[in-house]
């Protein structure tokens, strides 16, 4: 038996766009189904929103996503919370960050550059006391990513 863990991201009407964006960053395949495909009547609010979405990308990257029923607010601030870095410490009201770790800075940089498009950079990707490369950003969909190189 094999047990794995997959991050399940909750969006307010932007799950499809987010999964398509993450596919452009990481590659792979998106599988998605709408509430309408699961029986919500046509014309009902949320009919075309995702009840299930998943990205399977090379290297073991897997993300799941759906649109919260009744929530249709594309503003990422509605779900992003607040995260800052002050005096080397992370200050946040988030319950989690999405972590992306690599063996090399070169490999990590391409993901950083792609995720940074339209993002708020919290800590630029650079060498740190504990890693050859560490950075934090909140992407344009409100997901806060911690990227680092395995020390």
C-alpha cells in the first residue's frame, strides 16, 4: 500500500484558471469536472465552476483544486491572507504555504520565474543562511509559495 499527500487548493471561482496557470509552470495534465457535469442545473450559479480539478505534472508535482460553492470572487486577496518577512522572520495569518523544493538553484529558478508572473514577492529568491536558494511569493491566485534548494 502506498499513501501520498496532495495539496487541495480552494478557490473562489478561479480554480480552472489557476490549474491552467500551474500547468504552464510545471507541465503535466489537468483533469477537471464542473458542478454542471455532476448534476447542478444549467443556469444555476456555479454551473461552470470546478467541483474537481487536478494537475499531475512531471517530477511528482500534484495539485488539486476546486471552486468553493457560492463563492465567486476572483480577487486573490479574498483568500490570500497576509504574509510578510520582517527581520528574517515570516509573519502570516495563513494556515499553510505551498512548498516547492529542488536539488539545484538552476532548476528552481525556472519555476520561480514562472510563478512570479503577476505575484507579490515576499522574499526574493536568493541564497540564505540555510539554503543556496530561498524565496517566498504569493501568486496571482492567492497561493503563497515557499521555494528553496535542498541544503
